C-alpha cells in the first residue's frame, strides 16, 4: 500500500508540473475550467500509471501461484503430463514456478534439467528449493554417464548405475508387469507410463537418489525406496546372497500405486501396511510367505517394548532407530491390514484409498468406509493380536528375538570353518564340523546347504534328499539352498521341482552362481533364454562359491 501511495504522489507531482508548466503557474492562454479538467485527467492518469504495474504484477503472481499449486498436486499424483501443462503458461521466473518445474524434472528422471531451475539464487534460498536442489544434485551424481534402458513393450524405463545389473532387465520387466496388473486389479489403480526404476550399487547412492539419510538406510537395512515418481532399488549384488528383490519390486510399486491413488495423502501405516499385504500377491504363494507370522512378530514386539502405535511410526520405517524396531513395525502394519481385510473384505482397501484421495483425513476415511474410527479398529486388532502364538521359532531368535548367543556363535564359527574346508575340497572335514552342531542348527537353510554341498563333494549326492525334500523343514528362504534342491531334483529327473527351485533361487539372489547357472556350472543350461545373461554376469562377478579365503 505504501508503494502505491508513493508511486501515485510522485507521478501526480511530475504530471502536475508538466500540465501547469514547470513554473507551477497556469499558462496565461489556459482557462481555469480547462485547468481543472486537465488536473482531473492528469491525477487520474497518475493514479493509473502507478497502480497498473503493481496490479499487473499481483495478477502475474496469483496466476503463478495457482499454476504452481496445480502442478504440485498433479506431480504428487504422478499425472506428469498434466503438471507440465499447468506450468506451460506460468512465468518461469517466479520462484514457486521454478520449484515445481524442478520437482517435475526430478519425477521425470531429468535431474540435470532440475538443477537449472533449482540452483537459481532466489529459488535455492527457499526451504523447498534447497531440499529439492540437494536431491537433484545427488541424483545427477548417481546417474551421470548412465544410459536409460527403455522397454517400450512393457512401458518401463530403467537406469543401471552399474551396467552389469542390466542382466536383471527381463526378470525385472516380468515382475513389474505382473505387479502392475495385480495392483490395478486389486486396488483399482491406473498407471501412468512409463514406470521408472533406478538400480544403484550401494547405500550411499540409494541415499543420494532418495533423500533417505545414509545412516538410516544402513541401520534398518533398507534396500529400496519408492519416491519422486520412481523406484530406486539396491542391486542384489550389494548384499551377500542377495535378498527377495522381486517381492521388493512389487512392494515399492505398491507405494507408487498408493501415492497415485491418494495424491500422496496416505499416512505411513496405510502405505507400509498395504505394501506388505500386496508384495507377494503377484505370484503363487510360497512356503516362507507367512514364516514367521507377522502376528507373532508383532506380539513379540509388544512383549519386548519395541512396538509403536500405528499413528506414531514417524516419517518412515526406514528411519526407525534399529533393525529390530523396523521389523516389528512392518509386522504391526502387516498384521493390522491383514486383520482389516479379513473382517471387511478385499474392497476395503480401494475404498479407503478413494476416500483419502477426496481429501478425507484417515480418521474420517476409516469411519466412512468401515463404520468405525482408527482407535476402535486398533483396539479390535490388539484383542486378536493377544491371541497370537507366544512362542516364536528360532528364526526370530536369529533376528534378535532372544536366542542363546552361545549357540549362534557356535553355528557361525563352525559353519565358517566348514566353508573354508569346502573351498579346499575337504567335504569330509566340513561334515565333521557340522556334526558338532546341535540338531536344531539344521533348521537354518545355510547349514543344510553346506552339509549338502559337502555330500556332493564326497560323491554322495543321493544323501542330499533329507536336507532339501521338504521346504517346511527350514525356516527361511536362502538362494544357495534352493539351488541345492534344484540340482537334487534335476538328478532325479524331476524337472518341475528343479525349475521351481531355480526360480526361487534367482528371485532371492539373481547373481548367485549356483542359481543363475542352474546348478550346471559346465554349460550353464539356462532355464530359458532370459536367464542366460544372469549366468554370464554371475560368472564375471567371480565370487567364490563358499567364500574361501
């Protein structure tokens, strides 16, 4: 307002002097009536001249603010084309517009372009500009000199920080297609194309690409993050014997689906609970999908004081203070969503997401969709949780649930010695070491795998049967154990079991030599043409089978 008044007075004085002559007196040939008319015109012109630029600037700012907000909402919902249209007519010099242009470029995977907008001084000094700028810098570093692998048939774009990981491409595409189809069917989600992935080689790169603190990623063992319109996936080569990467892909796709379905309005427990509920539904369920039961892990977490209220999980499970607490938190949200679906039916999830998209709070959404609020459902769930089995298997003990640490040390030390003996061809010596373990150690699939490999080395492959015939006898999925089972089944001529076993091995560790080369290290007979590149990449990796030194 002060600027308007000042501008008005300056213009009025200038134009007034011009009308009256610089002496300040009316020229003699001008009548008083004419002077009055001229004065009215001059003062009106002065007012218009002073206010018009400001009004025009205000109009531009309002239009920029509207365009920026629309683009922000569209970007969060992964409607990137609509976001781009919203920004087309907006003034790119306005900081709010530059921020949304930068955000959109990050979502589209063009971090170099994002930096052009986000590093401008007037943008970088804002909170959003600073945060997005730092993310864009990290993304640009990680993706520098990489190329995008485009799969038009499956609407998939993938960047591999290490091109050795490109051997994952066919299996990754199969998993993405199956996961998207399942999520569209069960959650009613439509998918923007393409689906974007970045496969990184380590936790430092995962942190730089996503903004997840490096220490948090290490502490909780995070292997993937779905954020900024893409999935950033840690290469299975980064962990010894891999991890369940195909289920992880679908878990992260579920996060993208929920983000799109709700325009990123879902609270953390909804995001993680539904993602855990859906992550294995793209495939036939296997023997380890409910072992240990999330109900049992959540109940044990309550006993140990590790459990948190559903609405008190913080900004991310990946940022919880320990791996144990993250495991319990995942078990809690998985158990709760499973209970909700069991009591309300499969349609409860898409209806809940739809209510959140319309702007309802989670409390109102729960009340509208289910007839009860979150607090009521929490009480009902905890009553059921109290009925969960109190005793957990030794698997949970190995994960920090209270096993005898002396037993754990004994298993670790003797298994390591057996590995070293195997690496030098002393199968008999490896068997002697493993015989000294308690019988319960054979619940561990890594111990069974060592014993089976030792028997093969000694020329007794038929004796492997008792170690691999029944998956229910082991407590977790382990790629080398699946490969051992596949070799045993192939020797018996049971190709159905052999193929299924090698598929499980690759789903756990795609670059494990025994699984990727399907047990035949001489000619690497591939399961089909798609698995050939995995075997070749596994060979180039040069990892010793038994970790020999």
